[in-house]
C-alpha cells in the first residue's frame, strides 16, 4: 500500500535526529527501507544486526523476505550471525531458532548441511524450526529428518510425554504438503504406540486423516482430506500453497481449496 509524502517525511525526520535512540531509528529505518529500498537504510540495519541487536535482525530479515530486498546479502548476514552462536547454546536465549527460520526463508540448497546440523539439537523446538527451514531449501533431506523423528517415538526411544510436540506433531504438515507416502509405514508404527496410551483420541484422529490423504488417489479426494487436516492443525502458508498448486494442476476444483489457500485458521 503506497505511503503518502507527509508520513514518509515524518518517519525520515525521526530517523535523522542526531539524538535518536536505536529503539526509534531501527523501526524507522525498516519502514523507510521497505518503501524506498535505499542503501543507507539497509546499511544501518545491517550494522545494528551485526552488533547483535535483535530488533534490527528481525526487521531487516522480515523486510528482505517480504519485499525481496537484497535477499542474498541478508542470507549471508544470517549465516554470519549463526556462526557466532555455539551449537550447544539454548535456542530461545541465543536467538538461534529465529535465525534458523530466517535462513530457511532466505537461503538455498547450499545451506542444506548447515540447517541439517540443527536437526540433531537437544531442543525439540529448534529441531522443528530447522526441519521446516530445511524443507524450504531441500525437501528430500527435510523429510528424511522428519521421519527419523517419527521413528524415535515409534521405537519408544523417547519418553511418551515428549512425543507429540517434539517428535510427531510438528512434522505432519510436511508429510501432507509434500505428499510423502514413504512416511505411511512410520506413521502406522506411531499409531500402534498411540493405541497403548490414554487420552490420545485427537492425535489418532489427525494421523488417520493424514493417512487417508496419503492413500487417496484422486486429486479431488485428496483436496477434501487436505482441507479436513488443516481444520485440525496449523500448516505453514508456504507449504499449503505448494500443495494447493499441485492439487489444482492435477485437476482438483480450485473452489475446494479455498480454505487451503486462506490465511491460517488459528
């Protein structure tokens, strides 16, 4: 949406004040970069990001992603910032998880090994971020990592209280959107273990929907099951769009996929 001149002038004034604090200059620079794409605003945000200022990192990455502004340079910046954080660091405290997510958005296939390394971290939330980031640059490797997580649960290699959030649930959307039928055997093993636990009706229902989807043949039937799945689970819009485009190409009626293409339901 275009911004009027008085608004641009007012924001520029805030940015240009000699006594302006970083808390004011950083959002102003991001706003101005988004609307002007000028070098000076990018350079300011990059300098602040290299100093470790998290707000600058977040705003610069978001503008680069959403506005396709100097994506390769920003990806290189993210790699530099990640290289400064020890692999043993705690993800939320270090900001590692957010940087991994940004690298998935900005990086390319050359980042496969870098992202795959985070898939072995002790923090289940970071592993989920890493596998989803990896799926945006190398889906084959990401799906193998996701299936390995399923097997850890199915073989009882982890305590059951951890399974749903860190070993199974985060990856169901990937099996759906990439239609990975090679995951069927692993999910059947997951169901066997689920059947031995109490109060797992909702989890069983979700996996059964996914299994029906993966076993369905017609594009229209798969479209119907895909919509049923997203009504019960959050799915990244990036992956939802890939699935919707493929189903439409195969003959599914676009009107059946309106929910799949809409903003996240919750």
